[in-house]
């Protein structure tokens, strides 16, 4: 498939990807578009012209909205029909309905440089899992020693917790350094102040499609039909606040000040060629056999390369490019998105269109593959060297973090773009 | 103030209360009403007739909606103006605009028996605190022994966690017994099945009013301006699922299958006469002095009587009334709603109109005042006797639990009504 627009095939935003997002321009309010190279195709315009429609008689418009929720709710058959139709409309060899319609092209195709991106969905609930074995092992080793690193439940179920939906923000949103209670001295009372141990977490998240009614679990083999697509997630974390507050009910204010996501939702279908077998679950691999409700026959893992880059104020002012401080891959996740969703709903909990579920920090086995500064600097004991002689343990004001992701295999590339955020000083 | 409608002044639903809710009838879709005795006053009708309006030129209607969110967002000055106006309109001595308008009365005043109640708000985020010292002590004693009962952070901050918003349901909704992983035998692998330790938690919750922008905390002395009103909360809990899953990230599927709330939101203003000093916080009382951001000068506590009643299938079929198994009071909370909200936002986390924040289980000092079966039966070791010779440790299928609440002082009564739910058998 060759697009009729002039785009660089190596950017990962060709016709094989076509991620969905919500954008606005100086002239138009937020609406749904797909990204093709350095362009955004305005689906609200195409829908209003009858060039793209969702199948089903009498269907209400779904793209002239400030969120993807209505489209997410329609399910995989509709997603696939729209995706195929878009590939046909946007290719040199396909339908001329857009390609040869000069006025429509003018209205519907917008340079990426002219748009503002918004959150892709109204997120009803945000759940964060903890599905990378190496990350859980690293954190457990630091806090409880290597022999008790993994908790007894970890290999039996995808451990997760409810996150804060209100503070999920789109890439580019500044992050104000949070203040809160910390207890730096074991023998003194807690103190209040700006977090000194501000960190990131490199994660992959997915948006829920149709979802389920309360009391009606989604079986693991049907879960993929409820996964609309994927984004990069930076689960900003204040380690000092988190450490003091989290017993016994889990992370709260150490996380809820901000969670950033990338604006383009890569469709589940675009990632199908990058499905690979994950780490075996079962006795042959020395792992517990999952309980039946978690047994998945399809390949569980996604081969997506991920990177963490850091740009300090000095680097920015000196014109130095962001420095990549870690490279990881989503194959480092032990529990799959389908297993996460099946587990989440097995008690009858209802998932709704637009719910966001993130993987937890994705860390590999070597130090340069860890997805947090907590791990990369081993609790701050091993600072990272940066260009210009700077070093970092945790984040300083002015630092900008950029997470990026791309799936690449047999010459096919599917890009996630990036999620970035800059640390602003505490207000208290 | 005497209402012009014939109501029983002892029910707690007089003009001093006027709780808000969302109701529908056979003829009308969900809209906002206030309860007066055994009647509902339809505010959408009054608003459309110009009899009740929210102050502010060009204000959009807020009552012809299926949620209170738009009204909650307007803040305490508007709430107070509307409340005063309603008291005037509904009293014998006040405005005749409704009292003497026969046709309007016919349309706007609906018998409670003819309405269906709905969730009062679209809940963006639901947070559950853990603010009863006796409850935290009881649970801690059971799991860690009396010397380590309270965690070190408990007296320094209102411990809380993010709950699941999607599964918050209105009173009367059945609760399907959840299934999930449990580990009844320490030396055997986990098993999957219906929860055997199904429990309740007796809580009081509040709805957030205007809320705050991301990065801009709500100071404790301003927090009451962001608290729209209160409801009863039953935080259903599957103790066996919870026990296996909750380390280290907190409760998840042990709670997320359902949380029930009462339909009528008692306005913060209606509870002002029931504000009392809480347990002293500070050295004189042998408690840690709260950090400045948590120091509250106004009385922190609410004198609201609470009760837990249980009705088994046999009792229901035999015509036996629900048996009260516990009585508690909201003064058993150490941390106030204002402290909870100030703490929740101190890191910059944004609270939005319609967010729900619950207190955590409210337990008093004696056994009959505990707010959960876990505590009432001390982990199931001391069954409760019921009429007809039945006993209970945890909930059985068919059991109906009814939580009720009322503030009463100097002849003034403000009722919360009740929140109920019946356990249905597991589907798996």
C-alpha cells in the first residue's frame, strides 16, 4: 500500500499504522483524525461528506467529537471496516473519492504542524498494572532484598491497582513538581515539601473498546475484541511521597499528580504483525501454570521497541539533543493486555469504552533497559552521566523526559510517536 | 419552617434537609429533584417554569439532566441561594409561586413511590479513605497483632486509595457474588472460585463541588466550599480475594465488583448543625500534631448515627424485619472530609465536580459498633446470631444488607435514608 500523500515511509506513520487521535486547529474544535506521515486526516470532515462512515444503518456520527469514546464503543468489526476503508481512500491505487477530490483534500488533510493534540478519550477509569517481572524484581530487591523480591502472588495474577483518571494528561503538558509528606529520617516525624525523588515510569497502555456489563466478565480469549489500541504512558512517580504513604493501601499521591500519554492511539490491528510468543507460563519454564481464566492460546507479547530520553535545561539551552538513557521492549511484559483485561473483569467489574489500562514499568534484564530512574540509578546510588558533564539521579526542574516507541519487523514500521513532559518547579 | 405538604416531621426529610437526587418516572427521563417527606420535587419542572433558577445571568439549565454534576460545579454560593429559595417555595409561610399554583404543583410534586432513583452523579473518580482509627486498629490487630496495629503513617495523614468508579451503583442494585483468586491454604497454589468471605463496609461519602485545576491544591480551610453533600456508602469487599491480591499495590478486585451508595445527597449546609469537635489531634491528646496543610480550625466531625441491618432469605420469607447488627456514628472518623480533600489535592491532583470520596469503614470502640462483618465476627470466629436461629459470619446468597443514617440533635433530624443491596449467586 502506497499513500497518495508524500510521506517518508520510514517514520512509522504509513498506511500500516493509521493511529487515531483527537486534534483541533485554529479554526476547528476538537475532532477525530488519523495520522499519515506528517499529516492528519480529519475524519469528521470525511464523515460529514459521506466519504467515510461507520457501518450500520442510522448510525450517529462518531468522529465530530472531542473524544474517541463513541468509536471505541463500536467494536472490532466496525474498527476493521473503517480502517480498511481509510487504507483504500488514502492509497494511490485505491478509491479516488478523496484522492481526486481537490476541495475535499484541502479541507480534510491538515499538516501535523498546524494541529493541537488532545487526550484521545474521556477516561472513565485508569488502571495501572505491574506486569514486568524484571521491574517488580528490581523494586522488590531494593526494598526487601533479593530473596523476597517477587511477592508470592506476582506469578499467579497480573497485580494492578486503580490509578487516578482526572490527572491523565496528553503529551506536552508540563508537570508541576508535587509536594507532599515524606519521611526521610526514620527516627523523626514526617516532613512536608516538594518531592526530591521525582521519577518516571516507562509503560505501554491500552484503551478499552466495548467493554462489559457489571457482573459479566470478559473471557481471556475474547479480550482482544475489547482492546481498541495502544499508547505510550509515562506514570510520573514521586518516590519519597510514595514510600511513606503506600502501606497498606497502595500508591496514591505519589502518582496522582500526573500521568502523561501519547496522543496517537495505535490500532490493535496495526500491531498484529508484531505479536510474538512471550515468556512461557507453565511448569516447563519453571513458572506457575496460570489458572484457567488466565490461559491464553494466542501469542501474548508485543514486540515494540521503547526508549527513554532526557533533556536538561542546560542541554536545551546548549542545543544538545535529548539523551537516550534507556531502551526497553514491550516483550519484557510477563502478563499480556488480554490477561490484564480478563483478570480485571473476572470479579464482574465493568470496563467501559475509553478506560485506560497501563502495563506498569517495562524493564529488561540489563541496567540500560530499565524503565525508571529508581532502577537506572539503583535508588540514586549510581547517577547517570549526561552530555556536558551533568549527572542525574532523579528529575530536576526544567528536565524534559521523552518516551518513544516503534514496532519494526521485516521492513514494516509502526510508530507510536512520543510522550513528553517538562518538570516545572513546585508551587509550595 | 413548616412545609405546605403533609409530611411526617420525624422522618428526617423536612425542610432542614432537602437532599438532592436524580430520579425518573414512567413518563419522564432522569432529572434532578429534592426529597421532602415522601415526595420528590421535580427541579427540572420548576426550573423550566422559572420558579427556581440558579443565580447568574444567562446560566444554562442544570436540573434537566441525568446527573447533578452541572449543579455541583457551581459552588456553595449558588447552592445556598437555591436551597434558601426552595425552603421559601416549599413552606407554608413562604412564596406562593408553587404552593398556590395547582397545575404546577401537580406536575412538579411526585410521590416517592412513583419514582426510580439513579446514581446522583457521573462519578469521574472514586477515592476511598481509611479514616476510622478503630477500624484501622481492628484490621491491623487481626493481621499484624496489637502492637503493630496502626501503620506508622496512619496518624500523620488520611490514608486512602483510588477506587473503581465504573462499578459504583445506586441503592437497590443487586450485587453478584464475585469470583476470583484466593489462597486459602498457605502451602498450596491459589484457587479460583466464588468469594467465601463476602463482606460490607459501612462508610459515609461526599461529592466534590467545583474542585481544582491540576497543580493547584485546595487548602484545608477552603475545602468545605468544595464539598457538595454526603451519601451513605457500602464498600462491598471480598476478603479472600483482597487478602491474596493486595500486596503491594492495595485492594483491587476484592472491592471493584460493586460499591453501593444511597440515592439522596444530603447538602453540606443541612449538616452544619451536626458539626462537632472530633478526637483532638495534637500532643495534648497524645496524638501527633498534623502538618500545617492538614490543620483545621473548624470542628472536624459530623454527628451522624449509622446502622447496619441484615435480612436473610429466611427472614424475608418469614416476614421478619431486617435485624440491626451494628450501630456506629461518623464521629468515629479521625480525619475529616476537609482534611481528606486537602490531602488528596496537596500534590496537585485535580478533583472534579461529581468525584466521590468515601470515609473508609466507620467502626466505634465496642464490638456492636464495628462497620464490617470482618470486625463484627472477628474474622469469622464469633458468628452473629440472627432471628430464627440463623447465624452469620460473612454474607450468604440472598442476604440483603441495609445501611441507614440519620443526624439528630435538639429535635432537629436530617435523614440519609438507606443504601441496600442483595447478594446474588456467583455466575462462575
